[in-house]
C-alpha cells in the first residue's frame, strides 16, 4: 500500500510564506483563497511568550469527515491517501467545508481577480471555470503525484513529482513521501523525532505530521 | 458576504462560519418545523380537515426550506447529484426522505387515509432526524458536532410542530383539544431539558469561547420566553380560563418563534469553527518545548 503524507518540522519553519506563494503560483487560486497558509501563533504571557509558525492546509485525512458528508461523492479518498475533489460532481453545498476541522476548504461563487473585475493576462489564461461555485482545497499537487505514477519517479525525492510547497521551502521544514515505505525520508524522520497530528482526537487520522522535538 | 480580513495572529482562532447563511438556516428552521408538524398531525387527534391542512402546511414548510437551500448551493443545476452518497451522507438521506415525504404527503392529502397520514408522520420524523444528523456530522463546528445537538434539534422540531398544530387549530376556530395542549407542554419540558443538556455538555467538553458567549447570552431568554411563558399560557388554557383559543395560539406562536430563533442562533451566530492548534510548541535552540496552544478556546480538564 501507499499512503502519501507530509511532514512539517516546526523547529525549522521561519514563517517566510514561500510555500504559500508557491502554492498560489502552482494552483492559480483566486485572491483571498490560500490552499496553503502559514499561521503566526502567539502564545504564553509576558515575559514568557512564544511565537510559532504553523503551516496548514488540507490534512488529507485517513478518515476524512468531508468525504463522509459529501452528498455527491465529489470528495473521495484515493488509494494513495490523497483526498480529491471532482469539480464536475460537486454541487457547492458547503457541507464538506463545515465538516473539515482544519479550515482547509473554500468556495468561490464568482470569479475574482487581483485588480477589479478584469483579469490580468496571466489570470485569464489560468482561469478555470470548473472551480467556480464548488468546493476546493489543497490537492497535494495531485497532478504531480499522478505524473510520478506514469514516470516511475518518486514523490518527495524527485522535485517534479513533489508538491510545490515542499519544493519551495527554504528551510527544509517540509517533507513528503510514502509513510508505508520504510525507506522513505518521511518514515525515517518520524522514527527519530517527536511529532503530533492536529486535532487527532477527532478521529480524522490526518496525513500531516508536525515535528516538534527529537526523540 | 462582507470581506473577512483577520490579522495574522487571528487566523488560528475559531471563526464564525460564513458559508451557510440565512438560506441554510431556513432549511433547518422550516424543515424541522415541517417534519415535526407532520408527525404531530398524525397523532394529535385532529379532525380530517384539520389533519389535511396540517399535512399540507408541513409539506409547504419542508419545501420552503429546501428551496431556500437550493438557492444557496454553488451549482444549483446539478442539485440531483445530491442523491449519490446514501451510504454515509446525511444530506443525501435527507434528500431521499424528502421524496418520501412529498409522495406520501400528497397521497395522504388526496385520500385522507389515516394509515398514509401515519406514514407521512414517520417520514416527517425521519426528515427531522436527518437534518439533526447533518448538523452533528460537521466535525468542523464544535457546537454542532456535540452529540447533544441531535436530541435538541429533534425536540425543537417536534415542539414547533405541536406549536404549529395548536396555532392552526386555534385559527380554524375549532380550538385545540386538551390532548394537543398537554402534548405541547410535555414537548416544551423535553426541549428545555435538551437545551440545558446541550449547553452544559458543550461547556464541559470545551468549545470556542465565542460560541459559548453567544449561547450563554441566548440561553436565559430562550428559557424564559420560549418555555416559561408559553408553559404558563398553556396551563392557563388547560385549566379552562376564558379565551382558550387565543391563549393557545399565543403559546403555539411563542414555541415556534423561540425554536426558530434558537436554530438560527445555532446555525449562524454560534457556529464557530474548530480553529487550529499546536499540541506542542517546537523546541528552538537550547530552549525546551512549550505547552500546547489552542487560540480562542475555553478548555476544561479532560476536554478536547
């Protein structure tokens, strides 16, 4: 079996938002919509305060609540662990948006452009009408993963079949690979570190692991 | 929708959901009342004409709710796709039950059959239950996913249904019977118990501070105007004080209105998202790891 997961080493993230920009470039999301975000969390009380950068997106859950509630089967969990949306089936009911505990999904009901009602040339070229009025989210750059299937390249190792955010990370905080492969870099990293998955108590079995210390 | 531009440090905190607006709330408001009314109409002992009117009103309420939600979805012309996932989606199940409601409801109205009226009542209850489960299945909204939200939504739908039945009977001039007045009194007691159980459970298990603030502020008014006042009026009607029809009408309308406001409050105003959290702050340099951070939450011992 294959299950693609992402590792995010919180010790390394510097909050530069390069992954956010790379995602936007790779997926042409409209203004105001970010499939990949880096949150800036301030915690503690003066003088013992902390600032933590937390990259978030779809967690590609093992037991995705969005898939359970979807009335159309537009949202499905693939055999390789990716949670995908078929834009041609989705009715935009937003039930999946409500079911996701990670604020990962959004719906845009009318075209949005960076500068008013008219798209720039680049926006016009990449505008996808199929994404209007339907639910959308991070895909783990599934086109690249599918390309790996055809070419025999390895996601997480070969950049052309690795999610754009992982490729762009300047500090090497983000990793990607098959957790069921004992030789994968994500498996080795998780074996030697302490990590958590967000909101695991909700039973979603998220596919993103946050590393916070050595074992 | 107004643009929502939170500061960077606010992004992790729970936010009021902005995807299901008044149209989605209207589906729960009208559909719940309609489902409850269908069940009450089947067992309230109304005469044949009043039963037909009640069934018709129940169907109209459900149709009104579904129409509202149809106007909300992003791709309304694909709405038939809603029937594709009966295995796990309560929205699909609601849509399937709606077909049964309209089919049996139409037959019950045309034939006047008691059996069909009972069947449509059962379908109304199934519709009401499906709606309650739609809310509860949404793990992203802590106030909805709490298990006590299901009996709350079902109980308010039934109470609203009884309220509608009493109001309709009062307006028809026949005057509601003692059986119906007693039923509403019981349903009021059940609803207030479900409300207190829901709010207490939510507070104990932990929830976004903003959601609890909304619900805590709403609770006393809901209990006083939505339960205490109609209960007094109902008792007055039951013991035979003059103007029984008018007092029953007032009680019925109060129960319906308070239920609708409660559902709007739950679906819109108290619907704060889960938000994002860090279980362990990362170790940086030589420093130790920090405690968990869960912005915008009121945590209770052992709560999640």
